[in-house]
C-alpha cells in the first residue's frame, strides 16, 4: 500500500500561535491556501487555523457588542469599527482548532483519505515519532494520488 510519505508536502507553511488574525489571514491569502498548522515558539504543532476558524470567530465577536445585558440597542459605528479592528488583532491561539488529528509518514493513502473524510477536515499534519511537524497532506494531495493526476 502506498504511504503518504511520497505525496506529502515537506515544506509546510506554518503560522505562529502568537500571530494576529490579520497576519494569519494575510499569510493564507499570500500563499493561496485555506489553512495551515499552528506552531509554538519551539516549532511544536499546537493547532490548525483555517479560513472557517477566522470567519466564525469574527462573526461571533462582531455579534457580541450589538446587544446590551439589559436590553437591545445598536452599537455606534465607531464602536463596531473598533471591535472589528481589535478582533483582527487577536492572537491565532484564541481561534485555532486544537482538536488535532495527525498522521505519520507510514500512514497509508487509504487511511489518510478515510481520516479526512470521517473527520470532515481538509488537511492532515504529518508528525515524526517525537511529535514534530514534518509535512502535511491535503485533500488535493490525496485526490492526485488516488487518481494519479
């Protein structure tokens, strides 16, 4: 059975857990990717950040200031703009997904495909025996492998 060692990307784009959401969004846009592993200062894998993490958190935070504890009122445009900008300055660690599914280079293409489908995820970080990030496999990588594209 083919393993993911031959199809994974080894030069992984990562995001620091201390990066702001603005910085992370700029990196994802620049690299034209929809998500990336998040690492701490030592390079250890601590999470995954995807576009949906950025959008969902932005929606939650934007919705919170619109109501008061004792009734409803519409916040001023100035307050909403300040909160929007403050939200963009939040650290990645505050919105990243931490319920991680990882694989090793010995994981088969079939196993990796099952994992992505069953977990409804788009990327699978590949770690070595010490847990260090050594690569990543995406749905696109698996499609290419399965269909030899």
